[in-house]
């Protein structure tokens, strides 16, 4: 036996063993051994030690055998060897011979069905060999076989897929000599295909043929190529579980849509068929038809589309007229109304400007279509749909927009010009539909020529809109709101309105804001949007001169707190909407407190609070934030200056500084001094490190002697500015602030911290945060605790400064403080003070500027502190029987929970639950409220955790909702918990409690608090409806 015969014998034994293994458990094992044999032989052929002819000769008996198994083994052996040899090993003649050999297995009605898979695999390999000639006749014979003799219905999907692969390889490697033959072969293969993977190949290959083949060939076969596609339209396919090919329904739909829309020759069949499909009742069929039409419009020649413009328009128009904007199908997640509008837009866009035989866009499609729906505008029938159609068309480009407006504006203004007094409903309809068109004009942001339709109708528009605002009754809120919105659109059109017209509109807006309907939410928001547009159009000077100056004057002349509050809130909201006005408004509001030495403290506090709110809001919108109240990143000096210039100017800061010392009432008022200090803090944040040094030299250094000489109210301002200073600064080194602040604390030694004392505690906290080595061990902290005469407030602020930076002594100081909960004298104060560690405070905000920062803040500090404290509290609660201590632990826990985000609390829900339930019996309403809030949060995020405790919670929340001493917040939370159960608790669990809850909440219907009463009504109604079918 020769070497080659021996190798084949080994292979054949493995092949037989593999096929006799019915469980297929060792297939990979046999495959690997067989591959080792064939790989070695392929390497010998590559090295010219053997020829392919030698191999064929060694197996000739089997590959020509009448025995199916022997023949299958021989052809498998040969196929694998072919797959392993290099592409350039076989010479042209060898390629031809082996190709012809495999052809002989299938031609002349002698198809070797049993070995067909191996034969096809061999063709796929040989077609990739370098030296198989492109003109080799055998390839054409193979295509002839596929066209004439191959019957797809006789083979499984995997074999049919191989035929698609062969067609692709023939095309890619340039073997096509006769495109017509290739197309016919493809059509035979594609006909009747049902397998998703094969259909994907069919659709893709169809598209390639219509993209790359000779136009004459495509044209002659276009009918058949279209039919083999459209017979699947619209394709429906639900992928099986664990589909190895990961083919989705959308993949097939997209591939079919791309193939249908790819060939312009398909238009003669596609448009009539798609128009017909559009009449289907199925939502999904309509949607797929609309999407396919849109793709066809985008890809077919305009000439082909123009031939069918009228039936296409009729079909699409009717689709819109039958629908509505809110026609969203929840099951299929489609909106055919919007889709149809989008398709109409594409149709008009493609045909715009096209001039063809018997077709002119303006005179035929545009004019005809408008005349077709014009009666809808005139008769108020389907007016919304008609307006949607033409406003969508007007959004194509500015030229078409103008053409559409020339058609619609005369129709809108005809009834306005005819009648001096129109009914309110007609005015409302005109406004609603006109807004669709004006909005589109504004979106283009293009200056209008004097000949444009919108310019020619400017006077009519302004008269109509301003008359609605000045002449109609204040009861017509909807009309006035719509009119303001239309004016806003006009303002947004670049250079459309003159400055005088902007002044006029500003005065109308001011009049609305000052009127009795100015408090209406819709009116107010529309006015804000209008003002924002005026500012965006570079007319901020008009807003200042007309609107803000009047509102600011109203502050000084307000005859009641209500009027004062309304004007101040309006100023603030305008500034929020137009942040570029921040610096101006801040200066004007600060000026409000300057004129006299007699200051209305309540008004002063409100004004200062507004100043702080608008500049803080501006800062947050202008900078990057990595987490809540923690990190602000500024990347360049230019960016910093831009932010500062829009925030607050230095003169305003000077005025505030002077006000502190000029007015004793402000200096002595905690709220006013605190807010001014926060303004200084915010301003300090947008100074460069060098500018902060100068700032401190001017405002802070002169105060140091007073601040550190003894307890002084100026510490409120000092602490805020110190918080904004860089960690490494020479003006106020951390060690200096730390020692001097502690010295003041040691002298005052108050048991209960005042606002002033608390600011000294903050300075100590800021100092240890800025310079970590100020505290090296827990002993340092205990020493401070003793020297301060057991000052709990100081210790908690120290702990906060350390925890923010995740200092190494964090765990020790928290453990130390929690152990003091058991102290009879200090325990209650410790419990109350725990919230200091969790709450976010404005001045503990890190700002990074290039390589500098003002504080050391770990973004996960809250989570770490919570995870340190809560396990200790849970263990303490479980280990004691002392009810007083239990109550104290619950109070401590409540103060931690109410300042902790839900995602941090979730990890401890299971362990916390017994404590949360016990807390519902606490006498302190804060404790009860925090517990209820955590329970509500848990039901939203982790409902499964609490489902087994529904009985307990229902009984306790019903009782809590009726106890007046709990306060309205707790009563409302109790009702919210019961209401939440309806949405998250399975109905079979909740149903037995239905009547108990409905009856139990009857007393709450008489609650003195209106919001609680309303919540009780809503909760009872939800339980009345429980288990009932809602029509």
C-alpha cells in the first residue's frame, strides 16, 4: 500500500467511525484527526512532493464507486484537501481538470444527490484558485446547470445557501461571461426561497445585479427581478430563539426595501403595487409600504416618479386625511400619520424644480395638490391634516416654503379681511394652523427678501396678532397664548422685524405680564419664550429698556408683598431663560438695596436670594459637572473669563461688600449675610488662582484680625471665600486657618452651635480637607474633642471635611461618633448631627482649573460614609433591648436616610427593613417621614424586596394617614405609599385589603390640609378601581 493510499485508509476509518457515532458526541475529535491527515497532504502538494492527480489516483475507486458511502468519503477527502492547499498551488490545467471532474458529477441529468454538498463545497474552493482562467468554459457550464437542471425545491436550506455562495464567488472573482445567463441562474435559485438567511442573500444579490450589470440586461429582466422580490412584500418573519445567524425581522425588511428601491426600471411595477398595498388595513403593512415608497422616491429617477405623481399624491393624501398626529401604535411602535407626511415631503422634494414631458412641479404637483385640499381650509374640514401636509412640504427648503406661503396665506387671511368680527373658534383655528407654517419659516434662519410672501404679509400678520393680544377679552387665554407664539416665530426670522416692531412686541409682552392673566402658566411661558427670542435676536437692549426696567421699577413701587413677589419671580424667570442677562439683572437687583439706610429685610433677603439663584444657575449651565454639587471643571482662562463676564461684574461685588458694612440690618440678618457670602463664593469660583489671591487681599485680609480675634459674624463671609481658595495658596494657608479657627472655637466653647460658630466649624473642616496631614491619627481628633469641651458640632464638621476626601481616619472618627450615641447626655445631639455627613452643601464644591483645585473631594464619599455608618447602626439596634436607645438609633438612621440617594440605599434594603417598620411607630415625625420615604423609594426600585411585608405596611400607613400630629408631610407619604401599592403589588395580594383601605381612609377625606384630602380621594379611587376593567 502506497503512502497516499495509507493516508486515505486512515481518513476513511475515521470517517466511518464518525458517521457511526449516532450521538455526534465525538465529532470534533474525529474532525481534528481527519483535518490533520488532509492538512499534511495539502502541505505535500504545496511543496510539490505530490500532485493533486496523485491524490485523485489514490482514491479513484471510491470517488467513482457506485457505493454512496464510499463515494461520499472520497469526495469529502478531496474537498477538504482542496480547502487546505494554497490558492496559487494548482496550475491552470490542474484547475480545469478538477473543475471538470466535479462538473461531471452534476451535468446531463446525472446529479450525484448523495454527494451534492461535497461537490458544491469543492466548486466554492476551486473558484477561488488563482490560476483558474476567467474565461474557463466550465464556469459557464456550471451556471447553465444552475439555470436549467438545478431544482431548489429538492434541497435543504444549507445546500441552497451554497448555491448563493457560488453565485457570489463567480461574480466577485470575475467569471461572468454572459450576464443574461447569470441572471437566469440567479432567478432560478431565488425562486420560491423561504429560508431567512438565503432570502438575505437573494435580496442582496438582486440589488448587486441591478446596480452593476449592463443596463440592457437589467431592463430585459427587470420584470422578473422585481417579481422575485415583490412576492415577499411585505415580509413577515419572527426569528427563532437562539438563531445562530442573528437575522432579525428588520434586517429582512431593510434588505427587501433596499432591493426594490435600487432599480429605476422597477418603477413601472413598484408604484402601482405599492399604491395598492397602501389600501391595506394592517398597520404594519401600511408602515412598510410607506417606508418603501420613501426609499423609491429617494433612489428612482425623477422622470420615473413624475409619471406617477398624481396617483401617488392621491394615495398619500388620503392616508394623511384618514389619520391623526397621535396615531401611534403601541404594539408595533409606529406612527403611519407621521410616516406618510415624511413620504409626501420626500416626493415633493425629489420633484421640486423638475421639468419633464407633461410635468411642471409648480403648475402640476404643487398647485394641483393645494387646490385638491384648499376646500378643507375654507370649510374647516380636515383642516389640521391639510395644514400638516403643506407645512411639511414647506419645510423642504426656503424656496418651496415661499411658494407654499403664497398659496396658504391668502386663504388664511381671506376670512380675516372679510369680517371685522370673527368668532373665537375661527380665530383659534387660523392661529393653530398658521403656527405650523410660521414655525417652518423661522427654522430656516434665513433673511427674507422684500418679494417673499412672508414679507408681503408682514403688516397683516402683525395687525392680526397684536389685535388678538390687545383687543380680545382676557378670557381668551388660548388665543392670546397662540398669538404670542406666532410673534415669537416672527422674531426668530432673521432681520424680519424692525427695532420699532420689536419695541412694540416687547410692550405688549410687558402688558401681558403685568395683567391679571400674567400668572397663567401658558401665558407666562409663551411670554418668556418670546423674550428669549428677542434676546437671541440681539435685541437684549430692548428687553432691558422696556421689560426689565419696568419690572425692576415695580419692585420699588409694589403696594403689596404679592405684587413684589410676582415681579421678582418674573425677573428671575426671564433671567433663567436668557442667561446672557444674568450680570445685568444681578447688578440691578443689588442696586435695589442701596438707596436708603432703612431696608425692608424681607424684601432684601428675597432680592439677594434671587441674585444668588440666578448666578448659581448660570454657573451650573456654563460648566461641566461630574456629580451633584461636587465637581466643576474649567479648562482655560478664556472660558473662565467668558463665564465670569456673564455671571456678575466686579462693581456688583463691591456694592454687596459695602452693603454688609453700610446696613446693620443686613449685617445682623443671618439670611442676608449668608446669601451675600454665597454670592462671593460663586464669584470666587470663576477667578483664576492669581485673581483669587488679589480678591482675598482686597476683601478678606482686612477681616482676618476680626474673624480670628473672637467669634464674629464676618466668619460667615470668610468661610465661603476660603472654600473657593486653591488648596495650595499663600494668602490663607490651611494650617493658619485650622489653628486660628480652633482657637476661636476653644474660647467660645458653646454647647449649641450658633450660625456664627458653625462657620468656624466649617473653616476647620475646609482646612483639614485642603491639607490632609493636619490630622494624622484618631488621637489628634480625640484631643480636639477634649480641648473643645466635647463640642459635637465641631467633631461632625471635622468628620465631614475628612470624609469628603476619604481620609484614612474616616472610619475611626465615624466609629467614635456613633459610639457616643449611647451617651445619655450627648446621644440625642449625635443622632441629630449625623445628617451633616450626608447632606450636600454648596460651598463643599470642588472646582478644577487646569492643574489646580480648591478641595479634595472623592466622588464616592457619600456611598463610603453610608456603608460605614448603616451596618453599625443596624447592629446596635439588634443588640440592645433599651427602647430609648432603639429610638435614638432610629432617629440617627432617619437623618442619614433622608439625605441619601436611592441607589446608595438599595444595597441595604433587606437589612434596613425591620428598622424602617419600627420607625413608623416613632413619636418624631421626621423619623416616620424618612422611613416612609425610604419604603416608597424601595417599592419603586426593588418592589420584590418588600412584597412579603404588605400586610404590616398597609395597617401602619392607614393609621399614620389619620394622625394629625404627624404633620401633613407624613400623612401625605402614608397615602402615597398606599397609592404606590396599586402599581407595584400584584392584584391577587392586594385585593383582600381593598375594602379595609377604602373604609380606613374615610376620616382622611376631612383632613385640614387640601393636598392630603386630594391624595386621599385619589387613593380611595385607585382601590375602588382595583380589579375592575376600565373602559
